[in-house]
C-alpha cells in the first residue's frame, strides 16, 4: 500500500541553522510529491512539488527538496532558518491524476533565537 | 483572484446535532476535497468531488457526507455529532482533473467544537 512517513514529529533548530525535514514514501509506481506548510490557524500552503523532470525542486521562502528514487525520499531543506519558518510541515504523495493525496503526519518546526 | 473560502470559520454544536459546512473553490476549479485535522489523528482525507460526483472517499463513517453543486461549491454534512468530531475541517480545490496532479489550494478551515 502507498504511504508517506515523516521522521520526527517535532524538529527544533537555531535561527540561521540548516533546516532538514525528512520524508519517505512507499510506492510501486512513480509518485507525485508535495511539501505543504501550515501556519497557526491557517490552511495549508504549497511549498513545492515534484511531478516529473528535475529531481531537485525549488520552492517558496528558500525551501528546496530532492527526489531520490533509490532512497524513496523527498527531504525538505533550507540553508538558513528564519523565525518566520516556525510552522507545521506536511509531506504528501499521490500516484495518478485521479488518486487522492496521502499526507504524512506532519513535522512541527520550531526556531530558537 | 479570490482564494478558497470556507464558512463558517468557527462553529459550536452539541452531541447529537448535525452540521453543514460550506466551501467555495477558486473560480474555475472543479475538484474539491475535504479533510479533517485533529491533534491526535493528523490530517485525514474525507472525500473529493469532481464535477458534482464523488470520486474518492476516505475511511469515515456514513455520518459524514458531502455534495457538490454545478458551480463547484461544495458542502459537507455531519449528522449525529460526536465529541470526537471536534476538529478543523479543511477544504481544498484544484484546477486539474484529479487531486494527484497540480496544486491543491486550501481554505482557512472551519473549526468545529462539539460539546
């Protein structure tokens, strides 16, 4: 069965440090992969997506993610964390034009001053 | 271009009552999906409507139902409310023909509290 796993329900980094949020998926067919961010009391906003083509995907707010088929991973990174990056981040996967999106359990990112 | 709107934003109900939530997608979007978000269960898919037809369904009891109108607006209904139905209900719309392609745009959610 297709699934997505986010490692670490809570990640804390210092301001200016590297942000790394981990996501692994399970799939028998090529996936579409997404990262969403949710700020308090708001809906989800798409950060970036991978469909086909280049495996390194750049998104908004300086985030990027790399699709690694051999590792079935789609980790999210940002070189230097800002206080405004504090939020919950969701990795998501889907598999066809008519399939539903499957979301991971989310990772709450905290930024220390 | 207006985003996805959800009404009401906050709702308080008592056990046994029913509730209807509304979602207006972005103009031109034909797919609307509903999600339930709780601290314990995270984000869970309820159902997706495309061109007034339910195309995908999550694992929720029959008390949860929805529909989509010809203008793509969607409603979600929960009957016989239980305490465990307290959650943030999110609606998302998509331009593409399926949730698996293209970006989903989320509304701000409806916060439902069941007492």
